[in-house]
């Protein structure tokens, strides 16, 4: 796997799964059913996989501001990575069964801390099982390691105030109905940040839970001007990571995450809210 590859195939992982320098991370999670992912992991998972819980491992404590899934304290997160056997020598392959959105959150967080040897399993656990590849209920006991995080790459991150002042391209990753304010099953307000265009993260999937090719993604993101550094958000900073992964695959690697996303934006009562569609730039 090359450093710049954000996706690996099930065939690649099947061949490399027993490599001691490969750590497999199971990131399955269901919104509204916080224990469902762990329960699914306990039933069966890819042999050797370590479970990462979205809310307990990949998020911090919820407060008045910061959104529903704020980033965790990075020193605490680094210790969790070490307990999972991850250090600078390891290649981390993350998977879920939600199209890659939860796994992409771990992928992005690792890169935020300077660990670029990370990727998401293309097709996820669904494809793995459908192909008849090995699964187990055995919980691994990894040898502890020391994960030494680099200084977080702040160029990958945007806060609320910066997003509010931002005059460039802002991409909302949610379902169009939520973006337009037609429905809002999760957050207290419906709509989107004024000026944001909508690119639903599931548009990155070609079939089932398999991702489009880099060439297809480049065509889809052709509305982004060369050299532009968009800010990407979603409801809570999770599915936006799937768009960041897709942008990475398309060769656009300077996009930033508004980690608090919509749930953080609306926690500030003075922030404006827009409903209805916005015009997406025509593809060049």
C-alpha cells in the first residue's frame, strides 16, 4: 500500500492480515444505537481487528459547544492507539459497514496526528463477508505500543469562527433533505450554513459500499477550482471525513474539516441558518 492510498481492497487485506505491521480497526457504529457496533463486533469481525467506538474512542465529551462528536483530547486518543498496538511502524486499515464513513473518521484522525500509513477497507465488512473471507468472534489481545503523535496538523482543521469568516467553498456532506431543511431527525435546527453547497457523502459510492475510482471522483469534484481549499462539514464531523477521503482520492488533499459541523454551528444562537437549495457550481 502506497502512503497516498486511502483505500485498500479486500484481497489486499486478506493477503496482509497476518502481517505484524498491519493493525485492523473495526469502526462499526449506528447512530441512535451506540452499543450496536460493539455487539456486532463481538459476534464476528475480521480476525485480529481491534474495536474503536465512535463515541468512546473517536470522540470527546459533549459540551455546550463543539458538536455531537467533538474531537477527543489527542493525548488520550494517542494512548488508546498505543493500547491497540499502533505505533509509527504500523499500517492501520479501518473498516465499518456504513459505507466507510465511520472508518474514515479514524483515517482522518490518524492523518491529523501525522500518521499517514492508514487506509479504509473498500467495500467494508459487508463485502468482506459476502466474499466468504474469514471472520471470528475471538477478541485479540494486542501487544501494547507507544504511539508518539506529531503536533496536530491544524491546516486540516477549521473552527466555527474561521468557518463563519470563510469566503471560499464550503461543502455540506449531509443528505439533501437535511441540507435543505426539509427534515432534521437529529439536530435541534434544520437547514445549512449560508453559502454552503451540498455534496452528499454517499455520492462517493459506486455500488453497495464500494467507492468510485479516483478518476470518477475527480469528475464529481470538478466544481472545485484548482488550488482551492474547501471546508467540509456534516452533522457532527463524522461523515464529512468520508468526503475528505474522497477528495484525497481525487487529488484534492488540502480540504479541511469543520469538526463541530452543523451541530456545533447551531449551538451558537446568533449564527445564521439557510434553508432550501444553493446553486452548485457547474462542472468544468
